[in-house]
């Protein structure tokens, strides 16, 4: 199984991806996952948790060059498609 990222195409919901977790720490296994960005093969580190592969948000946002921020005081993550990943300090 591989993930395919296509520029300028909307996300297709697969179901369950927005479900809340239980807040408990889970054991994980670190893996190398194959992704395709606009048809180009890329390997990224992923984390297998409960038979699901997870990628770090910052790794994906850097790959597709979308701004992402984190507000430590509120615990909020911000994704801003109008700015580049590298423009965030």
C-alpha cells in the first residue's frame, strides 16, 4: 500500500481519519513508507500504531510546501495553504 499525493487536487475522505483517540500512549514501530507525490516516488519515515501508518504532519507539510504552525499555549495546530512551509519560522 502506498499514499499518493497529487498537487492541486482535493482530499478524498476515506472514513475514520478524523476520529478522536483515547489519549493513551501506544506502542509503535518505525517504518519506511512509500509515497508518490505527483507520480514521483518518495520514502518517508512512518509509525505503525494499531495496524495504521502515521506520518508526522510537519513531514507531509514540508513535502507539499504548505505552512503549518503550532501554538503551545493552546495546543492548536494551524495549516495555512496560502503560505509556504519554509516561510514559517
